[in-house]
C-alpha cells in the first residue's frame, strides 16, 4: 500500500471556497473610501480650528467659526459677510464635509484676539462617518484636539 502525503482535491476546493467567501466580505470593507474620508475630514477640521485660533491672534481680531451639519466656515463676523482667508490664501475659508460625513454640532463660536473662545465649558464637535470622532476645543485656552 502506498502512503502519499499532500492534500486531497476536496480539501483544496474547500480552502479555495472559504478564501473566496472571506475575500468577498473583507476586501470591500478594507478599500471603502468612507473610513478615509471621515478620518481625513476630522483631521482637516482640527487643523482648521487651530488655524482660526492662530489667525485671531495674528490679526488681533475675533475669528468666528460657523458650523452646520455639512460644513464649517471661518469668518471675521458672525454673519460671515467677511470670510477669513484660508491657510492656502483662498477665500472664503470653509471646510465642506464629504457626503458620507456629518458634523454633530450646529452653531457658532469665536476666538478672540488672545485666542480664547467665547464659551465657558469645553466644546465637543462630533464628526460622524464610519465611526464618530470627537474634536474638543478647550474653554480657557482654545486649544483644539
């Protein structure tokens, strides 16, 4: 009787079938742009908040941040009649959220000429996409993280 080592055809077919099922489920999730869009927008908004604070200090004038569910605008007045200049020199300075991302805060606040915000407790800005990321602006210093 011959003793051979290796895999049978049935074992190979089962392994390939399981790999096919796993790839069919895992690959679309790994290469979905929604995860990157939400994380990228949260980072972009964080950088925008830090820039607005720095701009208020550098210009020695208040900078207003007006937030809706789909964008954040940065202006020199509450009505946004005078939009702020962005870090790249563009005007108006606004950050629009991708279609799959929403902001969980709607309202406005400002940074004064010393960089301090106009609210008494820390402000939390939820950015919701694949998961929710919460950006925090500290009340006394205006530090955003």
